[in-house]
């Protein structure tokens, strides 16, 4: 399957500019901004485990399409012929490539972007494009409009109704009169995914908490050991001096028991007294 066919499979169009929501004459900065916005929807780290495989494939094709538009030569070929080179290296790490262009995402980054996006003109354009592409299918819109959740449906419906009233978009009955069974099925699906996401987040927090407890316990044990050593050797100079003196002093002789000492003395022969000079003369 070619790159553009994969694009149509996951995004419903072979037109890269339409997917990115920019004009054919868009600048490199506009294309980069559109790619960043779309990548937030499909980044594998932002979806439940059950959807990671599909999200990874969508992210890969999206990154490849951005690579085409960001390269002057490949973009010129696409603009002229409507074709792309499918001989790209299959081993390309698109997640690593994404990180070359953008800083690592944090939860705070996503939250801040969501606050600026919801209610903006960019969101309105995305809603309009998703509504037309999916012909009013809310399930399709949920997959393409960033941050859209079941709770947002009344707000999104009001925006679309305003467009319908102003003849900006046609009315699709599947949107304005959606069957109740379809709505309930969608809500159950997203409720399951929200529950799974919550469980995964709690598991990560529990793991992090356990690691912190182990680290704290080890730190406490080490501190107790240091305090014990300081109490024994660090707070008494005399004890410290004695410790080093005991290593330098030679070992003392052991005292002999009295009985053994007397026994040894009795076995020794008495020493002869020296003869005086007077006695030596008299003997002569």
C-alpha cells in the first residue's frame, strides 16, 4: 500500500494539504505548525494501550507526509504530479525524528495547548473540516478533532448548527438526528477508554510512589548508620585519640599468675655472689 493510500485509509483523503488544513502556497512555518497540531492527536503516548498500534501507524504516515512537504524537491514533485516517493527507509524512527523538531511533550504542554485551542478559530476550522469530511458522522469527528470528548458534543453541535444556519455547511441528518443507539455505543466506548487511561495513570503513579518510598527508606537507613557512627566516634575526641593510640602502641606483656611465678623461681639455681678483694688476699 502506497503512502497516499495509507493516508486515505487513516485520514480519509490523499490530499496532504487538505489533511494539514493549509493552502498549497503555505509557508514552511505554517506546515510545521499544522503538523505539530495533528501530531498531538496521533502521538502514541497519548492513546490507550489498545489503540497504540493504530496510533503508531497514523503517526508514521503523518510524519512521512510532513517530511515530503518540508523538503523542497519532494514537495515540488508532489505539487506537480500529485505523487510521493515510497522508497523511504522503512527503519526510520519517526518518534526520534519528531523529537528533532519539537521539544519532548509534557502533560503541562498538552494542557496549556488544550486551553488555548478549545474555543479558538483553529478549533472551529477543524470542526468544519471534520464535519464535511465525515459527512456529519460524530464518530469520525471524535477521531479527527483534537481534544473532542463526549462531554463536548453539545458545544460542538451548537457550533455546527450555527454553520448550517448560515449556509456555511450543508445539513447532514446523521449529525442533527443521530440515532440514540449509535450515540450510546460511542459513549460506552469512550467511557471504557477513559477508565483504562485512568487505571494506567494510577498504575504509573503507584509505581513512582513505590520507588520514592524505597529510595526514602534507603536514605533513612543510611542516615541512621551515619548518625550511629558519629555518635560513637565523631563526638568524643578522647575516644578518637584512644582509637588511634591503640593501633600504634605495642602489645603489653601479660601478667603472670603468682603460683606460676614462684614455681619458676624455685627451679632456677641461685647465682654466686662475687668474691671481694680482701678475701682473695687472705686466701693467698
